[in-house]
């Protein structure tokens, strides 16, 4: 299976070189989507051989970077695509988990909380965990997907499944739009446990989304919008 590794990046100069060096041992094509970095990330990438890049002149949002990666994978005829963060919170050695599973599913999603003990890790930012659990519960009530982690960005996707989706959410809530469309399309999914790592517990979401209540409201609005477009039975969020 012809697989692309896609790395969304925003101000990742510190870690990105090491992460890519670890990924390269899998001999897979690598795409980095630099979302308007201002810390020298692009200069660092220019020193690395055998990678492909998409560069946003300004910061367009996490969802936009992932959608760009999907479009790239479709345009260049890949069979599957793996997305992972390049800030050290996803372990390149776990790529093998996704490579071995994606042939059997449409989406294989990493979960930091599939292992029960991880839920009690003191390094988890309390507001992020609480919001993740509330949103995951809402999604499960609607979709019966039985997710344990709505937001983990470490995922593998069949390109044929991505071709069926119409993803438009450019912000951090894009995974919720994706899960709702997964349900609508009846895609085959599997969650796999991945390591729970928080290297920067104070990392900003930027702007008003740094407020937990505002962030939760934004996530719920995305789910409601997808429900309004959905042909399945309605569930109150």
C-alpha cells in the first residue's frame, strides 16, 4: 500500500528535524504542511532532503492543514495517508501500528485514553481532558461509534474513504466534522492505543479558543451543523 505521512506544522523548528529523521526509517513519502510558521520552521525544512512541503503564507488553521494533506494525497494517487503531529507528542515508532491496520479499515485512529490508566495521568491539562470527554460522549450518543478520544491527530486514512468526505472546517474542530461524516458514510473505523504525551501543557489554541467555555461551545456548534446536514435521525446536542 502506497502511504503518505503528513505532518501539520506551526512553529515547530525545535523538534521537526528530529521527528522527520525518525520517520524516514519507514521509507515513506513525507509531506509537511507549514501553517504560516514564524520561528524559522521553513528554514529548517529547507535543510532536509527528500520531503515535500506545502507552505501557507499565514496561519490558516489546523483543519486547513489536514484538509490540504488529504487533497495532496488524493491528487498524487496514494492509497492511504497517516497524519501525526511533529511537536514530539506522537511517537514515530508507533507508525507501524497504523501501517499494519489500515488495510482492514477506512480509518485507524490513535487514542490516548483507550488505556484506562492514561486517564489519570497528572500531566493531562484538566480543561482539555474534560472537553475531550464531553465531546466524545456527545459524538458517541449520536453516532454509536464508541470513541474514546475525539481529538487525537495520529490517524491513518484510506484515500478512497477521504474522497467521499466534504470537509470544510479549518479550525481545531475539524476532527468532529470528520467523525460526523464517518458516521453518515458508514465507514469502518478502529481505535488503537497510542502513548499519551504532553510536552507543553500550556500550549495556546490562539485567540478566544484559549477560553475553555468558548472552545467547548465552538466544538458543539460544529456537531450541530453536521447534524443539520445529516440524513440520519436527529439527536439533541
